[in-house]
């Protein structure tokens, strides 16, 4: 009988544990498993906290709670929660710690409306401008303060190249992947304000940021140590990532600098995402525990500031500012959300067909050269603005080219980094064509035929993940041997699809441009008309045209 009671006691011991000193019991046979997805930088601290939490034997409905944490990019979790099919997690997480509340708000806006309100902030970390200690001293000697205007290319700041006392590049995290990028985009928008010129500057920022963005903070800070390309690099990252980077000894450690106008604090919110009620209750228990003293000590020891921002990192080291950061109060959560929407419109790659006018009108003189020379110089300059993700093609048009069509294909529409045929990639072929195409002095213009044909080509090759456009470089006149203006406008209005919008952007060179007619053509597709006299104007023209993505497809007609 005693032996039987002993056996029962042993079995019972395997089924229950005592926790909290209060005599409460929970079963370990079937624990409530909580899978938490945490942003890359905060995940190690949350993993340590989860281990400590699991030792507390917290119970839900008499069952022990067991938390497992995985490192997951916020964009991947967001796609999972809103029901996307591509680039998602195999299983929906039960809790989510993003690196900015903006992700939580975006998830709710895009379909995850069931997420409960009142998420817990686990940690905070202000954005800083980070660079090598030796460069920071150089900037200090030159009295160069870090400021948010540095995120724009130097042309927006009124000079062709940075001066020797300021960064030659300020790299920004990709806003589609990292909270620091979203916040930087919001600060950039706040700096330039609103209006057409501000939209153009913001577009320049996006192009600049895309060229130098990185997928995570680790690789950005590693690039600061790389001296083979940029001479005076600065990166915008959370303060904690500087702390983490400096765990490795260096003769020239990275230091964190505050921008003079004030910074933006990244928060790391925990939101319960579990659908099962008991798992949701367990996830909530872990969220609450993370705001307690044990967990807060863990996150501060990992280089973060406390969830309420009142306490700094434990053992911050000399590379982090001793003074608390000044907050840029003019940037609200709504501004951050708007900045993310702006990025989503400006950042997608471009699917672009270029129509080049080689009629007799382009052989006319313009500032001591032919219009064709000026226009093609401009096109060559503009080509450099487009990243490697671009799809592009080129046609030329003049009466009689390509038979009765009045245009012929020079490069088929496709990836700019791939060859259409042979070994030469499209970018190289396009660059070559902008140096070799000449105008035909005896051929009339078939402008309207070419526009209609090009519009139909881009519509047929429409790519939903891109911004689709027809760019027309022309002298701005049609000689009336084919489709007339009324026929062109009728075709555009009948065939323009708001679900597959293709913009027509016209850049006209010279002084005898038929503005009235071309304005109607561009307005039919929410496009834009621009007049230029010099190749250097092309950058301004392209930025203005690209900025219309912020209002597309409801932009007001403009010339």
C-alpha cells in the first residue's frame, strides 16, 4: 500500500509544479505553447526574457505557459497576419514584437482588424546618426552637426557634391523592412513640409535612400567600418544597434550622435495575435511580464532603454550619448503612417517605355546644338536615376519608321540588368543609344501614332508590382499624317484602365511645343507635361514626374 502511494506521488510530481510560492499548481503534460515573433534586434533580449518567464511556471487554466521566441522581420509577420500568400510564415504567431508601432497600425489598416488594442511597449531606442569615432571628431572640428536634411542628396541641399566637412553619404534602413527606415522617412517629410517642391524633394530622398538602403542594422553598421568605397559614411540606426556593434573591440569604434532638431524614438510593442482564447490569454500574460522589473532589466542590459523611456541602457559605454535625446515632437504617429504610405507609392520599381522623337523637328537647333542632342543627353542623365529593379525599353518615332506605324522598337521592354538578346544588358544598350541616335531631317513627326502604340505596349506589358509609364521625349508637334488628336484622345480614354493605370509623361524640348494638345494627352492618363531647354533640367523633370505617384491616379492636370 505504501509502495502504491509512493508511485502515485511520483506520477503526480510529473504532472504538477509549484510556482510563485503561493501553492498554485499547473500541469506540465500539456503546456500552453506561445510562439512569439520578435524583430531582429530585440529578439535576443526577448529570448532571454522568455527563458526567465518559463521558469516562473505561470499558469493559464491550470496549464503551464511555455513561450518560444523566433527572430522574424516585421514585414514578414505583417504579410502573415493580413493573409498574404507570398513571403509569409508557415504558422501564424501568437504574439508579435515589431520594431515600431507603425507596423501594428499598418496591419490593422490592411486587414488584421482583430488585433486587440493596448499593446505593451517592451523597449525603446532613439534613432541616432552613427559613424566612426574618428569621423565624428572630424565633423566636430568642422562644426558639422548631424541633421535630418543630410538624408537628402546634396543636390536638394543646393550643391552638386557634399563638402569635406560633412558626410558623403547618409545611409537609411529600408522603410519596407525596418522601423528605423519608416521613422527616417517621416522625419524627411517633416523637414521638407508639403507642396509640389516638397514632394519632389521627398522623391529625391526615396531614390537616394533606395540606392544606399540595407536590409538590417547589422549590415549598415558593418558598412561604416568598410573604408573601400565611401570616405565619410553615416548611417541612421537605433541607438541599441550601436551598443550591440561595439561589443566587438575596435580601435575606431562607432559612436552615436543625436540630430540637432531632435530624434524619433522607436518603440518595440508587443501585440497579442493568437486566435485561440487560451493561447491569447497566455500570450497576454507574457506581454504583461515583459513590462515588469525582471524583463526590463534584461532589455536594458541588452542596450535598450526601458519601455517607458525613463531609464537608459545599463552600462551604455562612452559611444552612446550621456544626455537623453531631444524628441522631434512635430512627428506624430499619423505622420509616420503617412510616410510609410508615401514610401509604398514612391519606392516600387518602374516599368517604363521611352519614346524618342527622331523627326525633322528634333534636328532643329536648340542652344547651339540640335534638339535631339540636348534631349538624348538628358535621357542619358535620367537613365542613371533608375535602380537596377527597373524594366525599360526604347522606341524611336518619325513618319515612315517601321512602315505605316511611324515607330520602331530599338530595345524591347524588360529588366534593365538583363540582355534582350546576346550579352549586352539593356542598361548598356540604352546608354549607347542615347549617344548614337540621330534625328532624320526630312521625316515628319508621327507623335500621336507613337503615343497610342506605346501606350498599348505598356498596357499589354503591365506589371502590377511596378509603376507603369510611357515617357515621351519629343519636340512636341505632330504633322498629322496618321492618328489625329481626337482619335488619340478617344483611344486613351477608352483603353485607360484604372485598375492597370499607365501614366503618359511628356518631356518636350524647344519653344514651339503644342502645349494645348499635349496637355490633353497627358491629362487623359493622369500624367504630366514638362518643357525643357537644357539636359540638366532632366533630373528636376524626372523627380517632378515621379512625385506624382503620391497622388496618382487622382492627380490634378499639370504642365
